[in-house]
């Protein structure tokens, strides 16, 4: 699909009535229950665990597409909140006005920062939106206005964007984000058609990069998970407890 095709598809989509937030929430919970229904008769699955899986308490608003394109995002977050679910909103930061206009904040807000500079951003992301880097910078500038915890998420790939920690540190400090999550690119799924195994950092390399960011920003390394190749930095002395 070419950029012009994307624009035409988006214009056509805007002419349609967006799905109702309450219907999305109800359908999401129902789909979760359907997905785990087959485990009910498995003797290896404790009944209590299955019941917990059928009653989700957390929701990630991300995964497929950019969630800030949904015009009723604030209402959607509010619907989840009224049902007692915590919400984790993940965005690529290309629609700062949508974030600034949220009527209801998520439990935690993640912004993916895929590059330390505009040149690397253009090469790595190949954005279809105009002024993507400028929009991302604008999003980082408004993070401090949120009352919920905010997270800069760095998905790091060797030979692509795992470089220039000084530039990353300037973005982090300007945003005043609560946390910074440094995570390795994982060579799985569709990404294997675009990148090689050599682009996947080891956990040691991720930890070393995180420590360098810690030195440059003053953020503390508060946790890491070797199996997931991820390290977590915090601006606060004590992490915020959610829920």
C-alpha cells in the first residue's frame, strides 16, 4: 500500500460512524472469555485460575494500529475504568492533540520512541504520516502534564536504533517521563522478514545500554527481566503502585 492509498483509506474510514465504546468494551471482555473457554475442561488448569482469566482486570489499548486514531478514546478508557479495569495506553506519539484532548487519562501511558534523532527515525520508521518526528517531540513535551504514570518505551535493535544514548537521554529528560523501558527487539513473527537475528540484542547489551541512560539522565535502574531482555529505569525513588 502506497502513502496515497493510506490517505484515501483513512478518509473513507472517517466517513463511517466509529464503534461505540461500550460495545467495544463488552465485546473485548466476551472475546477474552471465548479465548480461554477451552481451558475450562483441562484438568491441568486450576478452576480459580480459569475464573480469573474469564474476569480480566487489565487492558492494553495498543497492539493493532495506532489507538489515538479512534475518536472516542477518552470515552473508551472511561468505560474500562467504570468496569474496574486498569488501562495501559500505548501510542507511537504521532497524534499529540488526541492525547492532550483526552477527557479521561489511562492508568498508565506508554510512548514508543523508536529513534534518537530525526534522521534515524525516518530511516527506521519510514513514516507515512507527515512530520512524524515533530509530532513525536510534541507528544514528549506534553507528557509532564499527565497525572498518570508515563513511560518512554525503547524497542532497541542493534545496527538500527540502539545507538546515541546521549540523544535518547535528552528526549527522556525533556519529557520528564516517570519510567523508561529499554527492551530488546525480538527476532520473531513478521519482523523476521525485515530484520535479521543479528539485530536482536542480548540482555547484557540491553542492561549496559540502560545503565548508560541511567548515568546520563539520573534515572535509577529499578528492575530487569533477563528472559524478556528488558530493563526498567525510574525517575522516582519508589515505583508507583497501580490499582
